[in-house]
C-alpha cells in the first residue's frame, strides 16, 4: 500500500523497461533457477570468447543489479563447477 502511494507521489510507473545488449540477453535467458553463476559465465565465454571480460566483474554487477531490483534471487548450491 505504501509502495503504491509512493509510486503515485513521484509518478513512477509500476513497470520498468530495461534494454539489454547481447550479453545481457544471454544472461537473462540463462537464468532458470538451476544454472549456477559459473555456468552462465561459461555460456558467455563460449559466445564471446576472449572478447568477454575474463573475470566475473561484469556478470556479477549485472546479477547484483537484477537482485537489487527484486527480479532474481540467489540461492546457495552445493554443486561444484564442472
């Protein structure tokens, strides 16, 4: 209720649009609740090769952004990277 009032007060819509580049689209489509961050990074590495940032920085920043917006959530997994 308070969130709806605040949205009305600042005239902010309930829906947000986010334009993704190719890497962002791959990540968004790869998030299925089963893949690990490492597996998603591997998909990016396979698509872009050495042109993609070799460490996780860009991927982690994007995932953290999605998490802060409430669009995804992280869970602990006992799976090890293969």
